[in-house]
C-alpha cells in the first residue's frame, strides 16, 4: 500500500505542475518570432481564421488563439530567451475548412511539437522548412490538396507521427526519411501519387510500428529492408501495382498484427513463413494472382482472426488446422479453384463465425460434421455444385447461431424438402435461388420467425403462396418470382409490419463479406455489400397467380419494389395503391386486369418504373407527375387513350361520368349558358383584336395570326412570341413555327419533365433546334409580372447557363424558348441511358461539376439581381454535344403565380435534393441551393439517385448512406466502380469531402458558391 500511495502522490504533483504550466502559458504574451510566423501563416490562407488577431500591435495575445498551445520559455529550458514569453508548441486546426497554401514561415516555429492541419483544403507544395523542425513530434497533413514531391533529405529528429495521406503528392517515396528521423513510429503515405519502386531505406526506421503505403502507384517488389522492422505492427500495401512473388522476408516481421497486400499483382505461391508471426490477426490478400495451396504455416496460425484470399487462383484441397487456429473468426476463400469436398473439419474452428466459399469447384454435399458448427453465423456456398438439399438443411438446422445462408446455384433439379422437423430459429436471410427446385413452400419455414430477407426465385416451385408469410414481423424482402405458384396472393402479405412502419435492420456478419443474389438463370445480378441495402421488395412476377390485387397493399408505405408481372391477376387496379409512399417500381404488366388506371397513382412521387402493358385496361392514361416520363411500352396491349401513343380520348373518357340527373338538366339552363358563351366569345374576340393592334403598334412580333383551317388552330387566337436580347437568328420566329416544329406539342417530342412542366424538342425547317418549356398554369394571360420576371431572367448571361431566348403563350400555358442541348440532362446519362454512366469518365464528371458550380456562383453573386435557383438537381444540368454543363430552370419558381401552390409544393423528382431546414421554414436560401448541389456531387461520385438506396435502420436515402460509410472509414465503397481506380481515388475523396460540406445540416457551415468554384477548380485530374 505504501508504494501505491507514493505513486498517487507523484501523480497528483505531476498533474498540479502541468496545470500550473498551462495557467502560466495563458498569461504569457506570444513570442515575437512565433507571432510573426503565425501572421505569415494566416496570410497564406484565403480567409482569416476566426478568433485570430489581424493587427500588428507589439503584444497580441496569440497564445489564446484558436488551435494554439503555448508553453513558457523557462518551462522549455530556453535559458537564452531574454523575456519569459510564450512559445508556440502546438498548432492544431484540423477540420476547420482552411483553404490556401502552407508558407515557409511555419518552419520558424522552432519549438513546435504538434502540427495538425488535417481534413482541410490546403494546396500547393509543402514548404521545405517544414521538414527541418527540430522539436516536431506530430505532423498530420492528411486529407488536403497538397501537391509536389517530398524532399529526400528530411531532418525531423523528434518526429514520431508522420501522416501526409490522402493528398496529391507525387514523385518517389521518401524512403530515407529515417536517416535523421529515427524515432518515427507512425508513417502514413497512403492515397497519394507516389510512383516508382519501393527503394531501400525504410529499414532504418527501427521504431516504426505502422507503415501505410496503400493506394499509390508503386511497382516492382517490396524492398527487403522493410522486413527488418522488428516493431512493425501494421503493413498496408494494398491497391498498388506491386508484382512478382511475395518475399519470404515477411516471416521476419515478428510484431506484425495486420498485413494488407490486396489488389496488387502478386503472383506465384504464398510463402510458407507465417509460423513466426505469432501476433498476426488480419491477413488480406484478395484480388491478386496467387496460385497453389494455402501454406501450412498460415493454415496453422493460432493468432489469425481474419483470412481473406478471395479472388485469386488458389487450388487443391483446403487444409486448415482448426485445433491450432483457435482465433479464426472470418474465412473468405471465394472465387478460387479449390476442389474436393467442403471441408468437414471446419466446425473444429471453435470461433469461426463467417465463411464464404462461393464459386469454387467443390463436389458432394455438406458434411455431417457441420451439425456441430455452433459458432457459425454466415455461410455462403453459392455456385459450388453442392448436392442433396435435404441433407444440407437437416444438418445446418443444428447450427443454432446461423443467421445468413446463401446456397444459390446448387442442388439443380432437386426438391425443396418438406420435412416438418426442420427448424431455423435464428435465420434472418435465406437465399436458395436459381436452383430449379421443385415442390412447394414447406410449412417448416413458418417457424423461422426472424426472417428478414428470403429469395427463392428462379426455381420450379408450385402450389400456393402460404398465408403465414404475412406473420413474419421482420420480413422486408421477399422474392418468389420465376416459379409456378398459383392461386391468389395471400391477403396477409398486405400486413407485413416491416413494410408498413417498422425500421429495417440486420446484423452484418463482417464488413469484408459481399452478398450476391442471383436474379436470372445465368446467375448474374446485383451485388450488395450489406444486407440492409436491399430495397424493400415484394417480387411475385412470372408465376400463375390469379385473383385480385388487394387494396390493402396500399398500407405498405415502406415498400420500394412491387412486381406482379406475368401472372393471371384479374379485377381492377386499386386506387389505394397510391398509399405506397416509397414505391419506386410497380410492374403489373401481362395480367388480366380491367378497368381504368387510377388517377391517384400520380401521387407516387418516387415511382420511376411503371408498367401495365398487356392487360384489359381502358380509359384515359393519367397525366402529370411521373407518368409523362414513362415509355409508351408501359401502356401497350390495352384499350387506353390519351398520351403515350394511344388514340385520343372522347371528351368524357377517363373521367367520372355525369349522372343522369345532370344530363337531363333544364333546357332553359342550357339556353342561358349558350347565350353566355356567345357574349363571352364576342368579348374575347374584341379583347384579342385590341391586343394584336397594340402589339402591332409596338412592333413586338412579325406573325400574330395564323391562317389555317385546322380546328384546333382556330381555337388558339393570337400567336404571341416575344424574342429577347435581339436574337437576330430567330427574328422571324412565331408561335406557328413552334407548333409546326413540335407537331402541335406531340408527346413524341417530349425531352424532359419536371415540376414546372414539360420540355419539347422543336426542329425548325432550316435544321436548327430549340427546346420549348411549356409551363402549366391557369392564368390564360400574359400578365405584366410574368413578363417582368422573364425579361429579368433573360439578362442572366453566363457560359454555364442555358440562356432564355423568348417566351409566348399557348392556350392557357406559358412557353419559354431555350437553345437545344444535344446530350440532354446529366440525370439521363447517370440514371436512364443504359451505357450512359460508362460514357462519363471521371474527367468528364469533374468538368461537369466545375461548370455547374460556376453557373450557380454567377447566379448567386454576379448576376443582377441575384437569383436563387431553388431547384438544383441532375435533370436541371444540361449537356451540349461536347458535354459542357449548362444550368437550366434557374429562377422558374418566381414565374409561377402565388396561387399556383400545387406547382411550388410539388416535390416530384426533387425530394432527395431538399435541404432539411426547408421542412421548418419554406423559405428558399442560397445555402439551400448549395445543399442541393452537394446532392448532385454525390450523384456524380456514386452513380446513384438521391433516393435509390437503403441506409441502416430503415432510412434509405443516398446522403445518409454516404455519411454512414464515411463514419466507418469505408468511403471507397460508395464510388461508382466505373470511375473508381488508382488514378482517380484522390480526386474522388476530395470531391466527396466537398459534397459532405455542402450537405451540412447547419446552413451556416455550408460553403459559398465562390468557395465551391475555387475548391473544384483546384482539383486537377491531370496531376
């Protein structure tokens, strides 16, 4: 007890001395040399740091500035200082959105111990003086925009922590860093552009524990002197171009805990040198060209927790010694050439929870020993030619911890067993797809009450769909498509709790295990890295189901995909389906449905895929909302009328019929109405003549009346087209020209649809093309306010804006005339065109983002008057023939009259872009535009729609998913695979940081558009 008490006294005294030094430092004036260095540092930034003094007075108290820590000269042992001033020992300004460059004056802070400027927007080369600070112990400049190279002569004798990862630094690695900096323990140079071979030199870092060189452009082999680092715990070399055989020197890294050599070009056999690595926990070697067998020393490692050798060319028999591998938890050997039987000894690995052996060359069946696999939670054996499903399920039901079972593409032609003794108590995900199984859905599945995801698609199952499916409290994904089920759809499915109100979540087995679902007979389909990312789905297509579609399906507000195509369903389409507020896909095609398409379906704001083709439907096709964007093929094979290539409707077709009472109205009322119509028409003609005469006197138009015998043309009255900005090329343009060039606004010429109306392509007789936006409204007049707003918008002239060239009237609608953009919208290329995403490489996407940002900055800051866009989204970014970006539809919200509230509150197609603060106050702001632009940046980075995915715990928007992935340090998984490679990863990470700043929940924290332009323009894809 005496020794413990003595230690307590020393601790208290030490703490009190530390507090005294801190208090003393707060009362000290900053050393003049340090003050000057800090002032020079601030001058290198684009904007001052909040809380830092900007004057040059003799004694500003910089020791109290944000991010600054000082100690007194005396406490640092500086006896030569004439004045006991405060010396700067720490400069910590991580995540403060600093922009600019790091100046040489930082090297004058000769007492600096810590410099942390990570996660900012600093650029240009690192100053030479930075690498000669004698006292510096911690240097963290990660996640910035620094370029240039690192000097080979580094003199940091006190450095312990050195992190310049996630920048754009190039040149050769500073492998001689430890010649004068031998105390370094943490060295992170990952996610840069270092190239060339890994030269000798790092072997001098005798105290090094963490070495991260991943995601660079290094080639050749690994320098042998690295393998002399006795204290090295972590070695990350992933995502480079290392090649050749893996050196046997790895066996000398006696302290190694994690080794990541994945995604390189290593080849040959894996050296058998792991016996001495008694602390190795994680080995990731996937996506190389290794051949041969798993080395004996690795197969006997007692410390190994995760072994991932997926996607190589390993073969032979899997021979692991489970009696030795007592800590093995996750085993991923998928996509290799292992053969023989599934290893029967695996249950002896007592802690093994997750196994992925998919896509190998196994034969036979699941071994009986698996019944003793008590720890097993995740098992994937898809595409392994396994046989005897009955035996497999009988054995695996004994695995009481099993939650995820994937057996796709096995058991070809076998029967789904009906053994009533089968029971999977804890199963949450079951996938036995594309096996051509026979039989029916067995009763024993009803006891798997925790099921959340089940896929039995692409089999030959028959019988009825059991009603007890509706009792699964957690089921959110059910795919029974492409079978031979018959009978009615169970009404109980309309009450699935997880598709009505419950949050959807599932425990993930491991972040390293992707999950594949076979969606067709070739086994090709979507890959999901997390089960919770599956869209909530009911897929019952391609069966023989009969009976009605239950109106109660409208209660499934969480459902995304509802697929009933190619059945024998009859009856009407329930109008209650409009209650499925999250629905994205509704496919009712190839059935025997009758009646009309309910107009209530236009309220399905997220509906992007819709088909009722080949039924017995009649009446008018609903218009408005998303319906105008659906292809004609969605409606063929019926007796429909209206749009989408169908015949015109009779006057009353598609609308509620009047009652006989109303049809027999009093003839005197009819006479009174006729008289009113005559006088009203006469008054209207007089008014039109006055307008024409007035317009003629002002010389506004060249053509005002069209001479035609077409009945519709007779109803139109005056043809008013006002051309703006003295557009000489279109000085003869009239409304007649617009009508002819759009074929009277035929739906075949629709090239866009949004909250403000439809956009038509107009092909003029001389070959020129225009885009005509038709604003829906009820005003019927060209009012003064509208003209004023249009003419104000026409003055917005910028190379990245779609210029408004004219306006006019058609019936009750207002027309806006724009130049035609050959390549349509960014939304079309990212989300609609089949080969669109592959046509937009990273350089093109970044250029589009830069151009759109410049257009938005002009609207916000340079245009007079300043203009709020209010509707930034990918469909409002248009592309010309060279894929130059043009911002469209700016300011259109101002053209809608105040009483047209249905237009200004219509969120169709834009809900994913709306800032969170708009839900509290419906007042548009400049920072609201910035938020929406951040969503567009995410679309460019991920290739996904804003509302295209599921996020954890039931939320399913792209923004939350990306933010969650960032929190888990898994940013690289969000990027579109088409653009993600080693050459682009740094720029992608920079733009992701910018997007996340735009998406801040607090508007004040979002950047200005001027900052956006600066940051995006500073990214050079040719660096």
